[in-house]
């Protein structure tokens, strides 16, 4: 007897007798919208083989295209990339007359570029006078239509002499999600509704990096001190009104200088607060992005070039004040139950880093329980990873990701010895115009580089699906990469 408790003759060790928690098996993919859509089937195949959950973390800072008009008139987060991924995840149907095919076509549909024609087509859709409703059953048709009516009513209510909604090139999927968000008061509820209607597999989640009903914008601080406000202005050639040359801020600083033209833009009645930076409130339905030809990188200065490299990315208030934001709790929960992280292809500073700098993300990613942290390196260098005379290398990509994760934790930069805490593998293509890969330097900091082959399509080299699937499978412990996958073979 000890402390009055009789000896039972059986030694109980609680850690062994209690049920063990289920092992980490989830896969989390950080990505933007369109670029990573080409890899969705690969990620789904790998998660199915591992019988694991698959979560996509997507930023809500997009303020270009038709999304910019929704933000300008109705406010709310940038949902274009979320909609793009959700629609891409709709199971494919070979039957063009099937309901699944019709629903996918509806949510992918864009209205005409001409403003008048776009408005008329929108009214035809809302009033079920459009052929796009063909093959959609009455129950789903009326459910979808009810949220289109909701957003249409809100657009009409916001009509002012100085501001009216421009339906040019508007996405029906974006309008549906906005209507569902306004009706339920929840972005995640709107995503759940679209996922349910579209029969997105329950093992796959599309998570907004921030769960919010508000607009949140990003700003890039360049190495020369130039500041560019707004995601669309970072990704696309500037018109000049969105930069603040020579003004620098640090993590503890307070403001970006507002443009004097705020007095003029404040005369417009829309969803933006008075004093909002003009570059954040402008409609940006039409913009031009001019990539380097044939997927290559210009050796001389390109008109698309930023004046210097991007040094850091921050979230800003409508007035240009730097702010730090919390990550969506569901994103953090997915990270704590995952065994693998994939940083997908796409724009480094507008697709990946907006999710990584959120509070809580960096600490979660540094966990040693996440065994594989894989960067799929872009096949080309773009505006964000230039300028063309000093393009990012693979090590620069890894450093930028690690710096963002440290910024999430309140520190400015990651030491070289910390890089392996956030990236363990780099999968890459070796081709003209692709980022340079410093295999030996990466190995010295604990990051393994894996070369795979690609296919040449329309003058550009892209990842071959089977080769990339093999490389990811090798890292994740499912299968091995064959000899052919280890060569840089170009197929025409």
C-alpha cells in the first residue's frame, strides 16, 4: 500500500496503455490560383495513394481583374484564386450533357468584355434566360440562383451617381461566392457551399489564408526602398501611381506615405474608406502582363522589371500602415496534423509569401514533425523574382520562404542554418530561363535538390506530370524516381 492506495500487482504505464494518437498523414499545399491548377491532379493522386487529407492554403490579397471590382463596390476579401481552385477540383465528366459538366462551365464562365453586353448577359443569367443553365437540375439551379440574386440586390443597393458596378469580364463563380458570403456572413461557409454543390471530395479542403469578411492588401518593399502597394501592382507593370520611391519601413514602422490624389478618389462613393490609397481602390479589370518570350528570361532590362529586387512583403491597412495578421485557425490546424508541406509553383511574393508571413504559420512550419517541406521551383523567372539582370536562384527562393516564416514570428531574416527548418527539398527543372540551382550550396544548408525532366509545350518547358509525381513520391516515401526522371529530358 502506498499513500493509502492498495497495490494491485499490476504496473500501469499510462503512455503505453492509452490509445495512441493517429499519425500525421496530411499534406498541405501553399499556392495561388491558376499556376498550381495544372498540378492539382498530381497532388490528388499522391494524397489518394497515402490515404491522407489534402489542404490547399490560398491567399485572399488578390485585387486584380474582376475581383478588384467586387472589392471596390462590395468590399470583402479577394476570392478569385479560391474560386479558381474550387472549380478546378470539380470532378471531371466526359459527358458534355452532364450536370457536373454544366456546373463547372457555369462557375468558370466570364461575362463579355463590353460593359453593356456584360450587364445584359448577367441579367439573363439571374433571370434564367441564358442557355448556361441547361443540364443543371431545378433544385441546384434555384439554390445557385438565390445567391446570384443576393449579390445582384447588393450591387443595385450600392449604386451611386459616382460609382456603378462594372460587369465587364466578371466571373460567375466569384459573384456566387460573394453572394453566399454576404448571405451567411462567412467566407468559409461560402466556400463550403460551393464545395458541396460541386461535389469536391471531402478529403480535400480549400482554406483561405485569412478567414475574414474584409479586404486585406499587401505591399512589397524593394531593396532600393521603393514601395509598391497592392498585389496587382506587384505582379504587373506599374502605371506609376502605385509606387512610393525611396520610402523605407521596417517591421516596427507605421506608414506608407499616401498619394496626394486621395482627395480626388475620395469623391467616389464605394466600399473603400476615405483616405484609402488610390492604388488599392482603383478598378483593375484590365491589366497587361508580358512574360518573357518562350519561357526564357531577358538578359537586358525588361519593361516589366521592377527597379530592384523585392526585399520583403507586408500586409497594410487601407491607409498604408503596416499590420500583422493572424492566420486562419483552420490553416494552423491543418499544419499541426500534416507530415508534408508543398510550396507549389506560382508567383513567389503574391501566391506563397502572403500566407507564410501570417502569425502562427512560421512556427507551425518549423515543427520537426513535418518530415518533408518541398519547394517545386518555377520553370521561369517572373517580374517578382527579377529584375532580369539579377534573377533569383533556387537558394534565393529558399531564403525568401525562410525569411517569410521568420517574419511570421516577429523576426526579420532567417540564418542560413535555419533554412532546412522550412524547406527540406527543392524539385526543379534544368532548362533555359529557369532559376539557377546551386546544388552544393543547398546541400551545405541541409536542402536536397532533385532534378526532374519536363516537356516542351508552346515553346516553354513545363513539368512532366509523371516525372513530378515520381519525384514527390520519392520524397514522401511512395515509390522511387526512375533513371529517366533524374535526367533533364525534353520531349517535344
